[in-house]
């Protein structure tokens, strides 16, 4: 470590270039990781808030909540600890005084059920057309007592409360009573509208042992359902591949830099060997040098990422996950050290006589 640190201080410019590469790679990895996590959370936070174990959907919906319609009497046939219906539809909100419309998800729920929104400000809906909305809609000028309309209805919805971290498929969720949702979703002439929902949400830790109430419905556990949210799985796979390739690139780039530096120091290493310094000591110094450079680069990358997170506009779905940042930091340092091991073989093969021109 002593040898590695002293060489870094002696040849600052050379090693600053290596650190700069590590900073750029780590910054890109951390930023992409934050975007991937933020987008993933924007797809599923409302579902996570249910703390449910499973969901029953129509078999023809292929796991898509938006395409499912289910008859409420089926809930009585489900032998689970807790079962509650959910109505879901996608709509566009028109907010008075705002030129831009907002894509939203509408959830119809029954009050005092485990999937009801947790109120952070105001009150839960109590009358027809009362709604509780995700607090991200405050950025669109929505406040308690305001009204807005939906694209598929002439009804005016009144905001009575806010909830937090409640998004589905990247859009903020608007909660209303299930009966209210049924009136908006289905035509008033439909005599069976009060007997329909989009899904049945289940809370039972024995979800895998439950049987579907009929052949036309399928029970999904929550991880499987979340993976079927449109775009969720492909998005995560895409970001995962990008970050994985960046780790590989980091290993190769750092490995090449260290290898070139090793070749430039062959004569010096030869002299050190001729003086009786063990090869293992020289190799450890080379690896230690990589560790120092990678650690400094990753630390600067983390600082830049933290600064970027503060400056980013709220519209960017970036979210910091410290567990991911810690894991990515360790992997980046690890792959950098792995890349430096290519140079160890070169050090081992150095002949002291040839290196000093003997």
C-alpha cells in the first residue's frame, strides 16, 4: 500500500486520468441505477401499499389489471383470510387553470379495507365524487377542495385528501369509492354495474394453496402480478443489461490502463526483483494501487450522483436506493481489482536480468 500510494502522489497526472474514467463509469452506473429503481417504484408503489399476497383477475386479461373485469359475488367463494374488490381504470384528468392534462390511474376501493389509501393530508372520501389523490398531483396545482374532471366523464371530482407514494404504471393514483368507480366505468343503463370490479385483492400467507373461484379467474401472487405490469419487466431487464455491460467495461478499461502502466514500469520492477523484493509484494502493490484509484473514483462518482439527485426536476423518476448504491460501489471496486489482475501475470514473468538490460 505504501508503494502504491507514493507512486500515485509522484505521477498525479497519469493517475488522475484513470480516476476520471472510474468517476465517469461509476457516475453513469449510479445514475442509471437510480433511474431504474425510480421507474420501477413508479410502476408499483400503489400495489406495494396494499401489503397484499395475491390478486384474482379474469383469465382473459393475461395478468393485466386494466383488461380484467370480475363479478363481485365470486369474492364469497374465495377461502382466504381477507378479500376485497378493486376497481381500476386509466384516464386523463383535466385540471381547471392548467393547460396540460394529466394521465392518471383511477382506483375504486371500499372504505376501511386493507387496500384503502393511507391519508397524509385531509380526509378520506365520504360522498359521491369525493376523491383522495397521490400528492405528486400537487405539482399540477391540485389542492384540497379543488375539483377536476376525467376524460371519460362529465362528473366533477372533488379532492378531499392526499396520500403519498401511490403510483401505478408510472401514473399517480386517484382513489374513490368502489360504487363511484362503477358509476363512472359502466353505463348507468347497465343493471349489473354494481356487481363488477376489476380484481379481487387477497391477504393470506397461504396464497399458493388457494383455489380459483371459477375456471374463468386466475390467482396471481403479487410478485408475478407486478412482473406483468405493462413495461415493468422489459424495463428492468433493459436497465439491468446496461448496468451489467458498464461493469464489464469498467473491468476492461481499468485493466487496460493498469496493464499499460505495468509495461511502462517493467524496468523498475526488474530492478526491484534484482534487489530481492518478492514478486508477491510488487503484485500486492499493483492491486492496492488499483483499489485506491477505484475507491477514489467511486467516491467522487457517488458525490456527483448525490448532487445530481438534488438538482433533478421532480418530473424525472429518479429515486435513491442506498442498498443498491452500496452494492454497485463494491462491485465497481471489485471489477476494477479483477481487471488489474491481468497485470499480475506480467509482473510474475519479469526477468530481472532482461529488465535491467543484462
